């Protein structure tokens, strides 16, 4: 059985839409509503992919760096309504595997999820 994909967003509507799309493709999902829940859930988990909503979470370069240092095999996909995140410039260049716009295009989402899980 495949490892779950962690979807983290404080925006319930975005979470439900994203999870419905992923579950429709038979991916196992764990829905989380905060970064604190992510930190607690990822410890001892073999999760290989986390999808973070960058608009509703207090994410910064330091948080992403720390997350990747503790979980080097974790792939991170971000999604956001904003096309530019100056506060995440380092993280997007080094640690975030892909960053998608909202509303999320399902075809693009499936491409990045599949490619991140195959690596």
C-alpha cells in the first residue's frame, strides 16, 4: 500500500477540492490543518509527499529548510493564489518540488504528484 500524501491547508474548501481530486485517482490522503499537525504527523511516518497551501499557512524559508533537513526524502508541492512569494524565494528555488496556482489544475496536479512519487 502506498504512503499517504499529506495535504496541509487552513482553508477547508481548498483542502476538500484537492483531496477529492487525489482520492478520485486512488491516492491515500491525510488532511492536516496546520503546520504543527504536519510536524507531529510526519515524525515516524514514511510519507514521501506533502502538499502545502502557501496562502493560509505561516510558511517561511526557515520552516521549509528545517522540514527538509529532518525529512530529506520528503517532496514538497506548494499551491497558492499568488504567483510571487518573496518570503519563500530560497525555499522555492531549493526545497519546493513544484508550486501550483489556484484553482489547482487537476492534470498539472496529477503530473507533479506522480513525478514526485516516482523519484
